[in-house]
């Protein structure tokens, strides 16, 4: 692969190697929090399902008695000064404009978790430990965040596009070469299907690390109105639909809708983490008028980025991506083994 890299990929790879070397040589210091950290990350840029994985893990840990926090970078959020508390485990204290859409989606899905954002997630964790009684941190998008030590490193691989086209950024979506998977303690295959064989993909990964355990998750979509009230998942109630999405992989979202039997007439894509304007909504309304469609579907993240804007008189349905682990108890046991039991 290295011999086939373009000059742009070579430049990117050089930066990746320097970044990793600075930590491995001890020139840049790795920080360790008092409480264990479970990292969720990937090798590719966006679209592997980090947010629904963090939510699924958070729900499992909270149900098992853990008191957790979620540490995020706050990507595309306006807050840049340090640490921003998004949820104190009782109420939401910030907005998607300040904290980023992912932090708000996680806070709404895990209302008992402490959620905070900041570029330096070690400092975010230290603030949480000073202020709240937590016994485990979930580090969102942490595979390349080498500044913070972790008890368990979970690597997500999206089975629909495992290696981002096989090229490093900027030509592909790989953040680092595949050998980086050797840092993982376990692999999580996302968007799997029951009965499908992933032996070839696993063989490829085990060439890098033959020892790590592998877990699988299936994706489902649950639908709600703008206030979060559940609506029918029957595809017959979605006849004649336009979808819009400003996420890393909108095609995967549209494909999931069609797989459910939704009659998706048209998909309108925006840049990842796009903040919507009145002009954007007019574009959606015009397409609905052209196609005689009254129903519009979008994602949770996009709903956050709509803010107070409304698509009235069109009906807006919000699709929530839900991940379910094939073997949740085995994963929970691995977390307990690596990150210590709840009782301390």
C-alpha cells in the first residue's frame, strides 16, 4: 500500500507517524485519569457509528450500575475555551451550536450520564472527577487521541465500508494505515446482518492482531416526531418520502431507509455536521413541491442542527439509529475485567 501512496497521502502519513512517535518517545506526555477510560474510535473519518455505539455502551453500563461520563471533542461546536459541561446527569446545560450535535444526541439518549466536551479530554475528565461521582469514562472518537490513557481500546469497523476506500486522507477516508488496528483491545463490527459471513474481513484484521476479541452490532432505525414521541416503523406509513442528511455517510442512511421498505423519492445531502439555514429549508420544500411529497425524514444529528427552524407545513420524522450488540454480556465482562468492577 505504501508504495502506491500519492504525494498527498505521503504528507498525511508523515504527520500521523510524527504524532504517534512524539507520544511513544515520551516527548508528548500521556495523561491518566483516576477512573478508567473506555475508548470508542475508528480508523476511518466518520460514518462508522461511533455515536450510537457510545449510546449503546452507555445504556448497558448504566443498567449495570456504573456511573459514567462521556468525554467528547465537541466537533463543530463554537465553544473553544476549555471544558464545557453539556449534561450534569439531570439536565442539559448547553446547545448543539456550542457543544456540537453529537454531544446533544448523547445527552438526550443518556440522561443519567455526565457529558462534557473539550479539545483536551484529559482535562475534561479531570474536571468531571473533581465535580461528580463517576467510576468510568467513555471516550468518544478516541482511537487517535493518544494524549489520554485508556483501560480498553475499542476499534469500530463499519462492515459496509471497512477501510474507507483503501486510501489515507485526503484521497480516501483512512485516518491511519490498517496496522494501527494493533492498538485495539477489541474490535466491534458495526452494521452487521444476522447470518452474514464476515470471515474475510476478520482474517484481514487478524493479520494485524490475531488475539483481539470481536463483537458485532446490528443497526435498526426507530422513528419519532420532532418532540421525540415514537411513530410507526411501518414502511407503509412512509409512502412518498424525501430524506435529508448532513452526516459523514448520507448514502448509508438512505440505504437503511430503503432496506426498511420506505419509498424514498429523493435524498438531499449536506456537509457533515451542517447547520441549517432558512435557504436550506426552502431547498427541501421546493423538492417536496416538485415531487408532491409531504413527509420528510432526517437523522437525530440533523434535527439538532435545525435548531428552532421548522419545515411546517411538511411533516418531519426523525430517525434514531439504534445499535444492538450480539453478545452484550461478553462485552460487559471484558469492560469489567479491563476497567475494574463497579464495586471499588
